[in-house]
């Protein structure tokens, strides 16, 4: 049942409720309240990752497409791709239940270090994406480093030797959502292959690779 149909049912009830007895009105309202609750749960299941509560990759992609359109009109846009270092080892050492708890803890730290307009998604496994609308490279780097350092300093995560690597890219003319993601992901891969626990900006890759 769609939200549109639900709204029509509510409106229909308002039109005829004077003709219904008190008990009947109460039962219909209870039914509609139940429908509304289940719609909310269903909607959450469709757009959110069940393990961490952040957006799933499919819904994140939808939001990213919309933000790319805004960026085309001149609004700055940056993307972080965040990966938990050595997460397979964490799972193997402490178990998957502890691994799930660590995922949630990392997400909590990310949420506490971004704005309400920023968008966090789970790309898969231990990899997350953070979309930063109206944010240029300089400001995005501050956010990325704040996330990375907060995770590094977390006593809970420190006990489990958890750090993150972050790839950062900023929208440029004619970037598609996929191209922007590929840039940030390339920067992430460099960070993962060169010591981990660091933030790498895509535009710095040529100079870093040539060293």
C-alpha cells in the first residue's frame, strides 16, 4: 500500500466520520494507525542498511544522483569513501557479533562528525560512503580527518585495533556519480596500499604515485 493510498483513506475517513458510530470510528482509526506504522517500517527496510541503520547503497545512489545535478549548477560537492582497515582480521579474531558492534560504533562516530545535510551510506561489508553537499575540498578534508582521528582515538575501537582509511574526491565539471565514486575509491585504494589509517585526496594521487 502506497503513502498516496493511505492519505486517501485518511481523507475519506474525515469525510464520513460523522456518519460512523464512535466504536466504528475508533476501530477504523486504529486500523489506519497500524497501517501507517507498518508503512514506516517498510519504508525504513527499503532505504536503510539493516545492520547499521544508515542508507543502503541503492538509496544512497539515488541521493547522490540528485546532488550531482545540484553540483552541475555550481554547488560544491565532495565524497568520502571510508573503509575499516583489516576488518576481516577483526571478524576472525573477535567474531562476527563483535564485528557488527564495531560497524555500529564506527557509524556512530561518523554520524557525530557530520552535519544533518550530509549523507552516510553503507556501500558493502566494511565500506561506507559519506556525501558532503555544499562542501569544497578544504572543508571535506577537515571532515574526513575529524572522522579518521575520532575513530583512531576511540578507546573502544583502540582495544580492537580498528582504524579507517579514507578516499576523498570533489566534484569537477562533467563528473557523473560513478566517476566521482571511482575517484574517491582510487584515493582509498592508495591509502589502503600505503600504510592505512590515512586520508588521501584524489587530486594528490599523481604526485604521490610519482614519488
